[in-house]
C-alpha cells in the first residue's frame, strides 16, 4: 500500500523506513493544543443621581464588573464627598449598599443608575468611644475629689467618710477604664465611621448622666444604704463584678468571630468560658451583662439618678438588642430559636 500511514485496529503506524523496526508502533505525534478563547469583558455605564434633587452628579463609562460602587462619586468633581460619607442606593428611598458590593453582583443591567445621599462629616468609631467613655471617667473623679466650685468651699478637696462612696468611685472608674481598653484592643467595628453630629448627642448622654450621678453620690450630705447596710453593698459589688467579667467575656467571644480587617458575620455560640453560656438563651448577652452591672451599681449606691440612668440604658439597649436579634433571624436560617434579644424567655 503506497501511503505514509496505515490504520490497524485503531492504532496509527508509520510506514517502515530506514532504521525503523517493523511492527513496533511509533511514538504518538503531539499536536498543538487549541487556545481557549478569552471571554469578552462586559463593561458597565454608571450614572449617579442625587437622591433628593435627581440631578446628575457624574457619569462613568467603561466601568469594570468588579468595580466597587463607593469610589464613584468622589474624585476631582466632588472631593468633599470622600467614601465614608457616601450612601449609594438602588432606590432614592432604599437602603444603602454595602461597602463590599460590586457592580457584577447587583440587580442592574449594563447601564446602571444609582442614587447618592451625603451622610455628612464622619468620625471614626474609635474616636467616638474614646470621647464618650473618657468624659464620664474624668467628670466622676472631679466630683469624687470635690474640686472647687462644685460643692460649698469648705468641702473643697475633702473626702467622704462613707466607704461605699470610695467603693462606688472604684467601680465606676473600673467600668469606664475597661471600656476604653476594649475600644483600643478588643473591639472590631463593622463600620469604620459614624456621623460627626452624633458624637454631641452621645457625649451629652454619657457625660450628663455621669455628672448627675457623681454629684449626688459624692455629695457631703450623701447617706449610704441603711436598710440592709453593708450586706446590701457587698451583694451589689458581687453582682457588679460578675457582670463586668461576663461583659468582657462576651466582647472577647464576639471579637474572635470576626477575623482582622473583615466584616464577616457569624452566629455567636457559647465557648469553653462559662460566662458565654448565656448565648444559649440570649442574642445580645453583652447588653444583658451591662444591664446587670448598672443594676448592681444602683443597688450599691441606692441613688435615684443611678436608677434612672439604668432604666434609660435598659430601654436603649433593648432597642439595639431587638434590632440585632431581627438581623440574626433574617440573615441566618439556622439561628437558634430559643434565644431572646436581651432577657431570657422575657424580652
């Protein structure tokens, strides 16, 4: 057969030539692999409108699919709108998109329209917490040492004769020192900033209540608990310290759920630390322990402003706890059904 190759039983053989061994298959011939066709990149056209006036703020052409929305509005045209103060929405009255959202994963076409709202000047959460907690610490100590112009001149820089007053000062100072240290070394914030205007409201709350409580507890005419006396103070101290340790334990457990630099959200579960076992029944046990601490401080001082501060704090923490509880239920289908927001089986 006059041909260069023959096919026998599915095998291809070269014709025997000089130096070749008849009947022995030749090595397979390597054929070049076909190159895979590259997928064409689909670019987006993005239009940014003001959420209130509907005026066009900017138009971006040839935006890549993985482009993050939060850098669209600032730049040279509006440098005052840095990323932290931008709220970008799919609907003028809708919720803000998340920082990690990208165009490719949003329910928009290749021509997308977004709505921008200015959140105002922003301040970091670390700065907010340091300011909120540093003020009460210093204010309380001013009343404790009875600096001039607070009480009558004859009481300037005098000390109280009641040991519960000194104990209350130590507990109050310990509480806010703990908060300051947690802000610096424990907490990991899901949002880096908050509106600057809120710091004035928050500081008025914390600083005002701290001054009000400190004025009466450190007043020269203050009288300590008399019904149960020292026994009441000791029980209150145990409650306070127990809840402070519990609050710190919960903060550590929540910190360990979120790797550094991420915004990952997971369901918190009890750990080997017994103080975290309350997670079996409560979604926000950090608020539960916080409430317990101030209840113990109220019992210790038997002071009406402290009781009022505890009641107001309980109302506010309940609102926060219910919000987080709803968020957990919405985000996680397997969220434990027995948990309550802040008080087991009650609230």
